[in-house]
């Protein structure tokens, strides 16, 4: 059977429905967030969606083994793109995250997450060590992760770097580590944190952390975004103010309404009930991914699915956590809902991989 | 490529993953519950606070007219700059201050104001700069797209049409202070508002101010007002606009033309005061304290530098010398001594004494201005012989003197309430006893000629001479004729207020008046040099020592120069009091000034060449009144 035929025969409907629901919510939400200014963003996002759906179909139908074989070259290409960002990238808001390509601005750190998942999957698949990994066994995967993390931190993009590290941790936790290794790593992180504070974090990032710990310290400056976002979410109440009725949204009190804070727009207009409903879809999606991992026939597939689950999970948790003032402000997109081509492509690609794994699971 | 996977081992870990995922999402839902359900109402109110803005609409302050309907204080169009502190971040504020080219002092004040309001009144539009000029307005309009939060609002700026004329009576305004706001239990003031600080602006603040209106609007995060219907719907059932109510109009008793002439007459000397009362009513026709200030300058835009200059001016321009300062009356007080002596029958008009130019009392020598020779009470008043009054004082006694002085309103405020009116002082034996100084008869001698511890204000002297002119009716001076609604209907007319009618024996009154006429008409009278041909004036000079001569350590100051008068003698209309600070000889200084004022009242065109023909002083209102 061709990939296309397999997909038609074994289409994973729950996964597909989750995707369609989230994409629809995202479009409606984007329209609400931009209706007072311009419809250009909605039109662009529709374009990204069409393109993204194409990417989804390709990744869902391509032969699984192709990804396995190309994992390292793809990873290398991703690293190269990150390097190019630092050399010739475009600066927006004092950080250099974008590459101009064919008139499009793309953010290589987004697809890098998927490429890293693939590389880790391949490495763990090939690693003959079955269980009880020690620090020595973790070293190479760690180096695989460290390279993009360092490059992303140079941009600087703390949120993405943190996400990549969490992807790594999530994946490695699935493979059994010796307790001693875990404890050593933990100690290393604690020991390194003062160094990270002094040498890695920029002033504005430290300020965000201070502001998060004490929002009243700077109500006009970096606490403002967080405060306005919490106001938007909180003022939604039980059932929300109604679609297109959010005052924080429409009167522009919400910052970055379509990229980093779309959930605030949603929560304000749809309230607690709408927010929980949306969260539920994400939970279903993540749990579907975890189940697919558990049903995978090989380690590559298992790690891939866990990686995608972690990707969706952490993105969602960070994005919503930030919007609700639960964690400090870091710019992280909400999968399917945030505006942006790179994010949409990455999410679609990741979902395509899930679908691929799902189809393959039932086709043997 | 299939490699065997340790399935059971992984399965347990998948279960952990599921638990972990559910736990974290559970926490997020808990957080959402906390924000949206538990605290939802509070956040909803806070979100409304974001977009609801209350803009105050200033009430038109009441105008002030003179008795003839000439506008004294009105408003002129101007522009103030407002912004809600929430929308004014540092870069925007810097830009704004730079583009408007505000001087550093004003810029600092603006910064302070914004910083103070950020914490508490973030949504209320705050007055940043008052009364910007045309260039600044143009600049601001040009920058509107970049600085949307700054609004130039057309307002009516208080305008004193005649500059410094009647400055102390009209007063000025300044911004409410934090202290005012703290004590403002009735919520009368808003931050940034101007309130009357001086003169009738202060005294009638509650009448003039009106009631501030309010407009509720929906603004976006940039402080722009949103007019769309969905935005307007956010206002809900609240009233969108409460119109302001204009303040009431004051019609003063002064006459602008007379006031101008009084001030012109005063300008000859460095500092002084003059007041003109209507004898039959106690209405103040003119009141001037010189030097004065420009109320337009003081109202709202006085820089600290200018304030210092005003405060350091030796002529004390901020002091209302008619109401607010105590002076030795000197010889203008002698009428009181004379009345005290003859009314109670202690002395008679025809008793003579001989003035040798001095009077020895105890170990001290009390001096007279001249050697007057043989004088009676009439001549002693007309020629202002101190010796005669020293002798009289020994018999009258301090307490009797004090009683008559108080009867005529000396030593107590007249009740106008203007500019923190002071009461002056009339000493008694009891007062000296209280202070622990043994009473000596010498105090009485000094008091009898208006020195020692006797202190009065020019307005008290004017009320006293008006009472002598009208036969003993002591009126409370009146500065406001009536209060009108903005539409011009009389709201409250003020009738002359008689404080007391003083019953003097006809002979006392008649001979006292004759003596005061002699001051001017008699060739030997102290005011003779300044007499007006064809107009009979009664008056009294006073040359009050400021610091006793001979105090070597203190700089000897020139005497204060007084003249108190009323005219015409046959049917008195006005009482005039002039005080020239450190002017010297009354006959040479205060008397000519007073006479010029009297002359200008009765013959305006003659006294003020070049000025337009003034309406008759008692003409009704109408001509100069704005519709």
C-alpha cells in the first residue's frame, strides 16, 4: 500500500478531530484578536494553514524509515539554519530569531524542536544499551541538545531554549536512568544555576523574573503585560464576555494578542467553561500522543511520539501558564492557535509524525 | 529496523506520564478557577477600570463686574494639556516635554504631578500643562499620532481684564494643593483645578466655582477615545455626561474708573494704601494697595523665580495694606480723643492751652510738631497740636479713650472677611496689667495722638470718618453689591449693613466737623495746601512715627503719612483714607494724594486727562456688560 492509501485506510480520527477543532478555534480567536485592526493576519494564517496541512499530509504519508534515515542530516541542517540566524538573521525587538527566505521570515528554532526529536529518537533507537543508563550514556544525547540550546540562547530566546531542554528531559525520563545519574544531573543543574543567572540570562529576562515574583515592583513596565493578561483571563468569569466582546482584547490592553497571549483572548471571551473545554482538547491530544508512544513497535516510534507529546504539552503549559501569570513571561506559542508560519508548520509537521506513527501502528 | 522494546517496563512509565500530564493540566484548571471564578468579579471591575475613563468638564467660573457693569474678571479661550497617567510612559513624557519646549522648572512640576498620580488616579485625566501657547498647540496637534495620550483641551482661562487693577480686592487663583484635597471633605475640588487664593476670588470661591461636570468615555490602551457603538455600549446604564454648572456672577461695589484713578494717585510713592467708602452705605467704591501684582501672572503660571521676586519686594506687593496690616494711626486718631473728652463732659471745646512745642511729663519730654502757642480744641485739631492732646489725655484716661475708639470700630475687624483682615489694637489699662508692665500715664499720652500701642487698619479709619460724615452711623464696609446667576438674575442682593448708630451730641458732631473742615480750609490747617477750589472737603492729617526716633541701633524710618477725609462737607458722599508708608509729612504727601482722589471722584474728566469719559459713578449697569 502507498502511504496515501494507508492514511486513508487507517486515519486516526480522534487525532484528526482534535487538530481540526484546535485549528478552527485558532482561526476564530485570531479573527477576534485582529478584527479591530486588520484582516491581513487572518488571511496570512489561512495561507499558513493550507501550507501546514500540506506539510501534515506529507509527514503523515511518507515512509517512516525515511525519517529514521534522514534524522541526522535534518538535525545538521537545523543547526546550520540556527547558525545562519546568528550570522545574517533579522532582529525584532532586540533579539535575532528570524531568517529571510524567499520573502518569508522563518524562525528556525521552531522546526529545530521536531528535528531534535527525530535525532534523539534515532540515537536512542540505535543505542544498544537497553536500560539502566548512566551519565556516560546520556552524554551524547545531551550534546545533541546542547548545540541548539546554546545557539538559541545566543539569539536570545530563553523560552525556546527552556522548551528544548524540557523536551530532552521528558524523553530521557522515559528511558530508565540510574538514580545516581538523575541525582548527579539534578545537582549539576543546581550548581550551575548561579552561573546561568550571571552569564546566560539577560537583564530583561531577570527583570521578568523579578516582576513575576513581585508584580507590584514595576506595574508600568514589564509587569504590565502580565497584569493585563491576568485581567483579561480573570474578567472572563464563568462564561466569558462573548465572542468579539473582550474589552482587554478589543481595546488593545492585551499585549501580543495573536502570538504569545492568544489564550488570554480566548479566556476573556469564553470564560472558565470555554477555557476548560479548550484545555481538554489539548489534554486529549497529548494523551493520544502518549498512547501512540505506548503502542509503538520500536524505540524510534516510541521516542518520536513521546517527543511530540512533550512538545505539545510543554508549549501548551508554558503558553497558558504565562497568560495566567502562573509562570514568568516567556514568549511561547500556543500550538494551532498562535499566529505564525513557523509555529504552524512545526505543529503540523509534529502532528503529521503522530499520524504517521498511528497509521503505521495499525498497518503491520 | 524494528528493535524489541521492553514493553511492560515502558507501559508503567507511560502511566506516570499520563498522571503527570493530568496533574499539570489540573493545576492549570485550578489556576483558571482561581482567576475566573473565585476572583472573576474583581478582575471584571479592574478590566472595566482599564477602559472607563471619567473626564471632568470644567465649570465656567463666575465673572466679576464692577458696580457699573464693567467686566473686571472673565475668561479667555486657552488650551490645557491633559493625559491619563496610565498612558504616559517615560519616553512619551520626555518627548512631550521636549517638543513643547517647557522650561526645566515647569517640566519638573509636570513630572512630579504624573509620578504622584500614577499610583492612585491612573485613569483620571490629569492636567499636565496649563495654558499652552499657539505654537505649542500646533506642535502637539502635529505629534498627535505619536503621542495619542496627550489631549489639548479648550478651556476658559481665568482672565483679569485690567491686569493689576484692584488686584488685592479681586485676588488671584492657584492650583489646589495636596493639602487642600486632603481637607476637602465635601469633594469640591479636583486635582489640577484652580481655586481662589486671594481677594474675592477666595472669599466667594464657593459662589464663583460652579459645579464640575463629568463625561464618561471608553478609551483603548493608548488612551484614545473609542466612539464605536460596541465601545459606547460598555458604558452601560451609567450617565454618559453630567453637564457642568456655571458659577455665579459677582457684582462688586467698586467703580473701575475711580479705582484706576485711586491707583494712579497712589503710584507717586513707593508703597501705600487708599480706600474710598460711600458715606451713606459703607460700600467700598475703591480699595487699593500699592504696589500690586498682576493676577494673570499669579493665576496658574507663576514660576518660583517670579514668586521669590514678589516675596522679596520691599513694597510687599502681596500684602493688602487696606485690610491686612496694622498701622499707628497718628493724628487721624485725634478725633477719637476729642470726642472722648467732650462727649463725657470732661473737657469743652473752648478750653485753651499753650503749646510751647513740647510737654514735659515725668522724666520724659513729649514733642509737638510746632510751637502752636495758645490753642483751643478746634485749633488743636485743625493744626494738629500734640501738646493740647497730651493735656487732654491726662484727664480722659486710657480706658475712656479705648471705649470710644472701639465704639467707632477701631481695634476690631470690620467684618468684610477679605484677605485675612486684621483687627488692629486698642490698648487698655487691663491689657498693660496683663502684660506685667506697670501702667504709666505716658501710655495714655501716646495713645491720645494715635501712637504707643494703638494700631488700626486703613479700612477702620475709613469707616470711622464715614461715620463722622453721616452723623454717627458705623457701617460694615461692603465689597459685593450682589450675586447673580450666570444668566444675570439677581440671586442675592446685599444691603448696607449698619454695625451701630452712635449717638453723639449735636454740638460735638457740629464742632468736630467744623474742625475737620478747618484742617483744609483754614490757612493754618495742616491740609490747607491741598485744598480744592470749589469743593469743600473735611479731613485730618496724620503723621505716624514708625520707630521712635533716637533708637540709634535701628535704622530710622520715615513716618507713615495719613490723610482721612470726607466730601462734600455740605452733603457728604464719600470718605477717603490714604496711607503712604514711610511717606513723611502728611500735609505734603498723603493729603495731596487724597485730594486728587476726591477731585477725580467729583470731576472725573478733569482729574484724568486722556482717559475716556467715565460714566457717572452711580450709574446703573449695562454698557460694559457682556451679554
